[in-house]
């Protein structure tokens, strides 16, 4: 009897989860959103999945909170009127226990989703295709088993090796030794130098072929200078220790979160990169936009929107004080607006006509929470971060806008 009640209650919660998910997703699709959970392609700026998860989660917590509250009130009432009947008391305890367990299950499912999600959405051509170098601590033959460090290891069990995707200030983990270097998956777009001292100091040894066996010299640091076009986010102002981005990433490469101090752009022909650097993961928090390398001094960067610079064309960015492009609208902007004046905090939908990308800011002078939009949005209250309402949102609404010409 008790067990069947528990099962019934869990089933109710699960079906609520499913019903509310479908309900929210359907509503999102109604307002012509891209399909939920789309993995961002090279041209996409936004990852919608975290927004959906957040939205669904909030709804479920609200509904479950009401249910749990209702159960506790009802159980409390039954307890008060039980007149010490042991069956009623144990039944009441049971109900409250089930409600709490249900709540815990919902909260942990969110934690799991939240943990898995960043990995689902991170794709970086360079960082995920395992391009880089393998450095061996003692000389190995370039002809035998070089294509696969694992087989090299089986040939010579005492040889240690480490894979590098970006420069390293130290080869401490190889006891400051490099006996051989093998470049894998990439030869054209990567230049590799070994240095006798830490921090790329002392004498430099260029690695000129895809595999090099070195004399028994000690090396203490390695530089991987990527040549391919993209946005380079670097841990040092000399731009030696960099991760490369050719598409927007809700999370920086391993070891680069909050560690980026400088940015570089490598462009080819008519492709010119630009980047919006966000303080938080998933393109949230404050942001700054760059189309050329600034002096170093960046800090706290956790995600990046990569775009291609374009020429201004089209009407521009228009804001409306109602959803679905209704109500009073601003005149189309083709240049930055440090304050929207009377229109501050009023925008509820946005259209972008032509080759533009819009950066929306919560405060005047491009301050506070920022959000990048490339396309029209009929409802800035759903699935967005910059416009918010309620107790926990101070000054929630757009006060300033940057209008950036991009290639679409
Ligand atoms: Ca950060
Ligand atoms: Ca929206
Ligand atoms: Ca505001």
C-alpha cells in the first residue's frame, strides 16, 4: 500500500516533468525558435540548450514546490487531527518523506544535466580533433611506431611522452627532457619550437619536420605557434600560450577559464575574425567586443562568441516595447547607442535587418549583463538573459546597444 503510493507519487512527478517539458518546448517553437538543443554550428552565436534547461527547471521547481507545500500542509492537518492514531501518523510521515525524496530527485536531475551539458555543447575543431604534438623524453626512432605513441610505448616501456595542444612554459612533467617530437594530425598549420629554459627562454630549437629525433639536449619549454586563421585567446601578453577558436564556444579550452590575458586575430584574405568575450560561461555576464587586438589586460574571460566582420548593410536593429514586434519601436540603429533614454528597460522584442549583430546591455554605457543576438527575437523575456523581471533582477532591461556589422 505504502509502496504503491510512493510509486504513484514518483510517476506523477515524472509525468509532470514530461508534460511541462513538452509544454515549454512547444511554446518556444511557436515563437519560431530554432530547435531546442541544437549544437551550435560555426555561424551560430547562441546555445539555447542551457536556456531551455534553466526555463524547464524553474517551472518544475515551482510546480513541485507547490505540490510539496500542499502535501506538507495536508499531512500536517491530518497529523493534527489524528488524535495520536499510530497508523495515521506513520502515513503522514510516509507522505512527507516521499515529497522530500521527489524534490531531491528533481534537484539532482538538474545537477546531472548541468554537468553533462557543457560537454555536449563544446566543439572546437582544433581542440577536439587532437591536433598537436607528442613529446618523448628520450630519443625514439621516427620510423618505428611513431604514428601512435601507445605503440611506441609498447616498443620501449621506459619512454615517457606527453601530448601538447598548446604551448607550455615548462617540460617539468618530462623532467625537462625532449628526445623526440612528433606532430600529429597537422603539419602545415603548426610551428613548434623547443627552448632550453623555462618560459620559452634560452636557445631555441625549431621542429622543422613532422617528426624529429633530438640529440640528448635538455629542453624546458615548448611553443606551439598555430598558423591557422581564428581567434587566439592567450594566457600571456606575448601570445605564446594560446587556444584557438573558429566558432563560438560556451566554455573555453581546458585550463583557459579565467586565465586569458590577451587576444589575437589571424585572418586570411577577406575573412576577418572578431570576438565578443564574456565573463561567464554560456555567453553570460558582462562582455567586451573586439575586432582587433587590444593591449593585453583581459581578465575573467569564460566564453567566446566568434564572428566574421562584415560591411554595414540593411536597416539595422529595431527594438519594440511589446512582444511579437508590436507596440512602440525605436528608429533602426546602425550604430552603437550608449543609452536608450526613455526606452531604457522597455524592449520586449527585436528585429535585425541586414548584416548586423546586436549586443544588448542591461545598463547604460554597455554595462552589466550582456547578450549577443544575430537574429530577430519576438520575445526577449523568454530564453534570454539580459532582460529579466522579478525580485532577483536589478535594472532588468536593455539600456544600451552595440551594433556590429558582420558577415552572415
Ligand atoms: Ca569568468
Ligand atoms: Ca527570446
Ligand atoms: Ca536596465
